[in-house]
């Protein structure tokens, strides 16, 4: 068989796509100067896929969508706005264009990085809410670090 006739289509499962997009969005946010955390519980009971704290205290939330079906069945993304200064969808490069609403920002990412395709509108948080979210974010990051240290110690790796 000639090499020109050989075509390989890479098809990732939904969990693999979610992991790759989440990883790429996190790497992009770090590159932009943000400190991201994954799977962050919010005061309204929702869970942000990625929440990131900027150098000036600004907070970004990214909702990762693994595909069109994931987007169509999950409409809770409108409930994240009161807990961030900017909201983004993060999707894989093969996500269909034009399906997502125009209001949120848009990040296209894979397992290696990402790019901001559309900036998110900025809606600054009230100072009291910003302080509460920043403290909760810091405590969560510290507790996760302590858990990781304990796991490394118990495994004899530290």
C-alpha cells in the first residue's frame, strides 16, 4: 500500500479529550501569568473545571467542553459568572465552530497548550466576593499541596 493512500484518523474518547483540553488550557493560563486550579467547588454548589487567579487578583473560570454533546447537555455554565471576572469555554481544535454563544471568551486547546481565540468580557467582582473567593482559592491550593506532600512521603518518594 502506498504511503499516500494511508490515512490515520486519531479519535479520542471523551475523557481523553477533556483531559487534553484541561491540560492545554491550564498551560495557556500559566503562560498568561495565572495560577490555575482544576475542579474547584463554588459557593453555589457548582464545580469549575479550571479556575485561575491572576497577578492582580482577577479570577478566570474555564468550562471545558469535550464535544458537541457535552455542550448540548450541560447548560450550567451560566451559573459561573457571579464567581469570576471573566468566563471562557475551553474546547478542542476539532470542536465545531459557531456552536458556542458569542458572549463568553473562547480558548482552543490540546494537551500541549492553547490559544485565546476570543477574549472574554470583563465583569469585575464585588470586593467582598473577590476576597472570599481568593481566600477559598488559596486555602484549596494549600490543602492540595499538603495532600500531595503526604502522598509523596507515604510512597517514600520524599
